[in-house]
């Protein structure tokens, strides 16, 4: 009942070339391909630059995180979409049917942790997003994963600034940046240190530390699931809470220089330069890097 139909297909994955070892032969076996994918996509050389989770930090403020009620938990968990199930292969609809029987129980149904976890993350994200805006933890020009900070809001702000400059006889130049492997490069120790500096409560930070550490992945290739591999850094891109955590992680970057001319959309960034000449704009953007 809980199985989802998936076509296996008739095509196998092509040979893979390891960009770190250009003189080596292409990988043709599943084991060799998995090793290349793990080495290039899941392991980061920046891991050596991480700091201990208990590194001292001086909070700039103290943020208050509202207590979570059972009604909020129920609403958040039961609103999770009935998308592809996790490794337990149990869809959300099963939890919705069983919720009246299990909501007051002390024991958590372990087989439903993938669904419960996603619902809990959505609830945490809602509270963190509101606090981040109300207390100005995030820069005004950071968008997505926040209320009233959608892609439409971003393009509206940017278009307004450019049109205003052109109407005044100025020139505008925009430099766009994309952080390669942004979520995979987040260092847990530095993330926790940043959250302490921003003033988030200790109980929330400990929950995030548990979420961001001790992670492992399994690669599915050609219909086969490989062994579990431990990873020391990164945030899962499919997780509801990863977006807001990454935005908090890089928040100081958007306060450098002239914050009004810096725009961010999760792992995408843009710098806007306005002056009387393109040459001046080019120099300003070059200096901003």
C-alpha cells in the first residue's frame, strides 16, 4: 500500500570522469561512480576550516523564541504535502489517519519520523522567519523563505532602483553571483557560532546543531542504493529549514559596503552599481568583491 511505483528504465548512467584526477580512467562500475560523486559533491575541502561547536561567541542581542503549542504541531505536521515518502516508505496520508490515536501518546512512532520531522521543520521555519524580520537579524535585501520577501518582491525592489537611476540620467550595472555548492559547503561549527552571535536561544541552537551534525547519505545509482557515507558539513537542500539557516549563515555579507545595493535570494546574490558612467560602475563592482 505504501509502495510508490517507479519505472526502472533501461538506460544505465554513463561513465564518469573524476575532475580531481584528470589523468585517471573514467569510472564505469557503480562502486567507482559512487566514490567520485561522494568525493566531488558531498565532501568539501573547507571542512578543515570549521571550528568546534562549543566555540565561545558573544551575542549581539537576545532573541525570544515563542513556545510551540500542540495545536501548532498538529497543524504543521498534517499540512505536509503527500509527496514521495522517505526511507520508511510511509506517506503523509497514513499519519493523518492515525493522528487522533497517536497525538497524545508518549512514544513517538519512529517509522513516521520523516513526516514528523518535515512538519516540525516547517513550524520552526515560520517562527525563525518572523523573528529574523522583526528583529532585523537578516538584511533588508535578503529574500525567500521569509514572509513578504518573495522573488516578486526582489524584482520589484531591483526594478525600482534601476528605473529611478535611469530617470535621473544615471547608468546602472548589475553583477550577479551564484554560490557553487552553497548548501553543501555550510560548516556546522561556524553556523552554530553565527547563531549564538545573532542571539538565538540555546535550546533552538542545540536542536539545529543536532540537525546539522552526524549526517550521512546514501547514493541511489542505476536503481541501487549504496552504503551509508558520513559527511561532516552541509545542509540537506530538500529540508524546509535549510533555506533560513543558510540565509542566517551568510547574513553578514549583505551588510558590507552599501547594503542598499546588495540583493540576495538564498544562495544567489547581486550587487548593483549606479553612477554617471559604466566605467565607474565596473570599478565599484570590482571593488565590492
